[in-house]
C-alpha cells in the first residue's frame, strides 16, 4: 500500500521554518518546470485564474512529481467547492475574505473529515492506495485564511482563536481597496495596517503569511512571517527588460 504524500508546507511551518510557495499565472507545465528549484508548494489560484477541474488535477499531479504541496485558493468559502478542490488533488486550501470567527470555523471544518470537520466522504486522487486515508488527510491538509478586509482587521483577535486555521495570510491588495486606497499597497495607511496585522498574528502565537517579492523578504521574515507566497512574473519581467536593453544598446 502507498502512504499519503507528506505536506511539505505544513511540515516546514510546524518546525518553525519558512515555507516557500510560488504562484502567478501557472499551469501543469509551469509547475513541473518550477519544481526543480526547491519550492515547498505551488499556488493554484482558482479565485482569479482560468482553471477548470481537469487542469487543477493536472497541476496537483505536477506538484506530486516534485514533492511540492498543491495549495489552491478557492473563490468562495463554500463546503462543496472546497471538497471538490481537495478531491481534485489539492492538499492545501486558501479561503479569501475571511472576516469573522464564524467564517474561519466554516473554512476549517470544510477541509477536514468528521469528526474534526464536515468534508464529504469522497476522497479523490490523493487517496489512491492509501490505507486510513481520511485521518491521514486530516493530519496532512493545511488551511489558510485570507485577512484582507477592514472587517477582518477589526475581528482579527477573535479570528485568531480558531485552531483549525494553519496560516493567516494578510492580503495587501484587497486590503488596500477595503481601506479606500485601491491599488495603493505602499500607501502609509495600508503598510501600517498590514504590519499591525502581522504583528498581532505573531503575538498570538499563530502563523502569519504574506505575499512577498525579493525586496520585502527580509522585512517579512524579520516580522515573523513564515508562509511566503511569491509570484514568478517579476523574474521574467526583469530578465526580459535586461535582454531588450542589451539588444537596444547594440543597435
């Protein structure tokens, strides 16, 4: 019999280490390419990405080839949607716009089988050949709650009491809009609010997550952030700009 694939992101976080998750516009082929660089997980963004269920399954298979954790952001805090995403092969679920303790509990319970939660008793592709899958899936799955609304900031202390959430990820993009500064992630009020949320999460003994790029990594790690989500687009952009500048200089 096979054993369940370990959740590398969850294991890193449980050891107090940083977990690196790479995302952006992604596909099974891109996941397969990025796997060689040692990322702990891949970000499958089904809230904003153009992905069908077959593509989600294929992206999780590509993760499996490299031992990466497939973390899928769903577009709504709905039990049926979360169950289907897990059955397609995701072992991590990120839920957007968690604004209350009750919503956090709903998200956590949707990911876990009874008695810890209410995930439907189908199992999906990660269960093939695995004895005792349901309890093992509960142990290995990871739940991420996005803190990205003013209401969530106001309710953060209560949200942080929900044990079933593994990571509280502060989303600066949507939070900037909720604060009235749409698209201004570097606005002083947005920066202040994000930093405050991270500080409150860490002070509560919970795991903080953030979207980072190269220039902000040191700051976030120093703040106590351990779940690091980054996109690969800036690397391509920088390389393309340097390439085109080199050609232009020779013309």
